[in-house]
């Protein structure tokens, strides 16, 4: 397995270096794939992770993330030297980038574990900041609106297929080791997950794109539609494999939003109900024990919803987080600090609530920055739909992105922060938001040029 990880990483690294030297627009797509896979290299450069030391953060653990920082710095320098920069209409992106790095740097001066915080700061704050700035100043080649939509949808589909393929290889490898009978066992659901998109995490990162499962894309060519359909199927299967409680909730909410806005999305309500029925039949056939496992997952140690909530360890860690936030609401305790504050014997790397965790580790100014980012995201999303109100394909795509943002933050009430510090550590949740925000600004500028 280690040789497989090294091979994939090396291939992605070479492709990224080539696109960096070319200062190509494809750099952003290839680099995103590298960013989503390089955390797997932590098992190689920091083998102690294989022994369960997920919470230790020596600098050597993030060697590959340091390479990523170096790559994006080179890309920025080459963009300037080759005069491939253009900041017209992107002042707000630069403002948000600097606001994030300023409000996320305060915690370093008050961290209860400076060495741990500075390592997390490098890949969790510096790397996203540099990517943000790269998008803000790079002179993206001019595309038509339809070309931009095609590029975005296909990039998203390739991103999902690539990362879920890694996850599913772990599932099949587990079946290979344990026998085909394990495919429908509870242990398969619990122990076979690998990669950055494993368990609840994969659904959390991809929550933005749940509405896309139900949307059709008429501007794609036939072969491109097939690629998108493969990504949709793989995405839906992830819900079956993980049985995330909050993930199931946001999938249902996503379905309800599409059902309510079926006219805007151009979907047939009867077909939507049929898809849900087929999804349940498929899930029950793949996993005969699914109902028993779902009961255990959703009700934990109790027989009622109230008992399930009572026995959920999140209740205890949220209480701990709230008490510490009240003691120090302004500066935070430093990135990665919750590990030291966790009240449980089995330590948690975060407060399992994005808002609590940012308040606890980075302070009130960082959470204000998050709200400002959300406001600007929604504001430009609404502007795009107003400018393109006569094009239903554009309206439904950006409405879907707005709903997806809501679903992401609903799931984040019980999930990880924008920086992941448990298992393979990375800042992919933040980077995905940056990519989406950048796409909004690029598309908005392309729309204005046509008027």
C-alpha cells in the first residue's frame, strides 16, 4: 500500500510542477488533486501514525505540505515575472485573504502548545492564504460563461472520482483481506475506510455538492455527462458506506430543497421519489445488516433519540469547549489546542463543531472573519443569479451552490473545523471554500464583461 501511495503522489507532484512552470490555468485543478492526496504521505514520512499517534505534530509529519507551500510560492513568483497577474475585480478576494491570515495569526501569541500550533498554522493557514492570493492575482484566461461552467463541473466530477476511488480501493482491499463475506458485515462499514475522504469526513467536505446529485447539465457533451454521472453514483454510494448520521440528515435536507425548488432546478418530483426508493433498495441489498447498524449508529447506546443525544460524547466535549471559550473568547488557545482540553480518555482532535472550534482555538476575530466570508459568498452568488436570471442552467447551478454552503455548515455543527488535525491532517475544507469563492468571482467578472 505504501508503494501505491508514493507512486500516486509522485505522479501528481510531477504534473503539478509541469503546470507550475507553465503558469497554466490547469495548475489550480492539478494542484487541488495534489492537495487532496498529499496528506496520505503522512503515513510514509511519519510512520508513527500507523501506530495510532495521530495527534503528534512534529515538523517532519508535514514535509509534503511544506512542498505544497513551496510550489504555490513558485507559482506566485512566476505569475508576477511572466506578467500573468490581473487584480481587476478581485480586491475583495485579496481583502478576505489578508483578513483570514491576520485573524488566524493572533492565536500563535497565546497558544498553550506553540510547537503544535505553528506546525498546524503552516498547512492550515499559510497554505490556504497563498492559494487565496494566487486566485486573486492570477490572470485567468478569458472563457465564455458556458466554458467556465463546463470546466467547473468537469473539475468537480474529476475531483470526486479521484478521491472516492482512493477511498473505495480501501473498501475493496479490506474485502480482499477479510473475504467477500465481510462486504455485508458491520466491521466492513467501520474499519475499511482509508484516504482523506473516509468516514464522515468525506461527506462533510463534499456537502457543498449534494444538490449537484439531482441537477442535470445540458451544456455538457455526451462523454462529459457520463463522467459526471459516474461521480454522482460514487458520491451517493459514500452515504451507504459511511452511514453518517449528520450526513444522512443533510442528504434528506438536500433532497427536500431540490423537491421544493423543483421548478427552478428543472427536476421531476416523481423521479426524485423514485431515485430515493432505488437508493434504499440498493443500500439494503448491499448490506443486509444495514438496519441493525443504522439503529446502532443513530441511537448509540439508548433506545430513544433523547438517550442517543445524552450518551453522545459530543455533549461532553461541547460543554468543555463552551467553558473554555467563556474563559478566553478573544485570542483563543492556539491551533490544535482542543487535544489538550479534551475531557475524554480517548482524546478528540477538535470540538466537533466548526464554530465552537474556531472560537476556542483562534478566538472571536476569526469567527467574525468566517461570517464575513459567508456573507460575501452569498452576496456574490445572489448577484450572479440576478445577472443571469434569463438562463435557468446558470440559476440552478448557483442556487445549488448556495444550498450546498448551507448544508455544509449544518453538517459542521457536529463535524470538523476548516483545518483537520485527526488522521491525515490537512486544510481541504478551507481550500474547497476558497476554490468555490474564486469560481464565483471569476464567473461574476465573466458575466459583467458580457453586459
